[in-house]
C-alpha cells in the first residue's frame, strides 16, 4: 500500500482484509462483500516542536472494497466517507484519499483553532495538555447478512480542559440498492407515536422504575417527550437504538442503548420493510 502522507510523522498500523463467506449464520446467508481497513496514527506538534502542544489523531476505517455490484459498492463507499469523516468534501474521494485529506484538514483546523482561541499558550499558565487535542475515529461491522449491512462509527474527541465527548453513529445499508435504510423504510405509516412510547417504556424498565418522571434522579431529562432519533442498527434479533452522551441524560451516563426485539415491533413493521427477511414478517 502506498504511504498516505509524505514528509510527516505517521505510522500505518496495518491493513486487515475482512472477507465475508457464503456460509450460513443462523437462518441467513452472509453477504458476499469484502472489506479493507485503513489504520493511521498521527501526532502533530505546533511548529513541529515536540515541547509544544499537539494534536493526535487515530483512525481505524473499515470500508467495502469488493462487491458484485459496482454501483452499489461506490454508493456505500461515498456514504461512509461522508459520515465517517463528517463532510461532503470527502464523499467522492477514494477511501485512502479521503483519509489523507481528513488528516491534513484536522491538523490545519487545529493550528487555526489554537491560534484563534488560545493565543500564546506559553504565557497562559495552563499545562501543555490543556491546549492539546486528541481524536479517535473507529468503525465496526455489527451485522452483515441477508443483504443487510449494519455499520457503526465511534468518535472520541477531546479538545482541551473538560471538552471531551464520545459519539456513536449507526448506518444500515440495503445491499440490494446501496441505500441507507431509514425508520420510514422499516415502519408502517403513523409509527412514530407508538415507537416513541415503546422506547420510553424500555428506558423505564431498564432502570427498574415505575414511570418516566422517576428517571430524573438517575440523570435523565425530558424522557416523557423522548422521540426516536434514527440512530439505530439491526441484526437478526431486533433493532438497537443509541442515544449519545448528553442527548437524553447527564454526560456521566454515557450513551444510552435500547434494544427492541422483532416480536415487540411486529405490528409496526411495514409489509415491504427491507428488514422483513430478518423479522420473519
């Protein structure tokens, strides 16, 4: 593999080829799609001086590189570039070029942010770490059967002081079309109210309380008005929603995960739902 960066400090941690097979898992066949992983670790110190604050970036990017339908493959690659690297400027690039550009952009943005927000750090009285940024982007394939691909991105971001966050973004693909599967594709019309009620009841049950108002003492807020957020993945057991840190609860609770089995949403699924093959409807 070619070096991703020239005249810079970096390490390529390896390439992992993940190949799907046609063996059966449960009642569904694995998808015949292959993946590569781009692993990059990069540290940049201001003015290339190791005594000065730095930004650190680590990337583990799984992307599909072989599939029988080239159009579907390209469509999925573009969507993953867009979501993984948080911008449409990366969308049409090859995965390697997208990662290359993202790292360069991250360093450029760090330089600009430090200059505009922090000024002369040496006279600030703060430690070097206060002005140092750290970011990790990783990905995982959660489910890969029956022409359904559930993909998860995890982002950990620290920007000095107490400014840190961990976020999860789930994407579910229909490999027949390359389209991202949305809630409205899965559920029948007017599903929202019933789904919201189910999600609220699930959180109440998970915390072993009697009603949504009781969750306030645990650090939750606004649960009685909670709505589905579209951030879900599917597998052969059901649908899992993730609410990210600070989204519906205090930061100390981290992300909130809610699993709903197919039996529990059987009456909400549309007749032509792309996950019907998983739900058995």
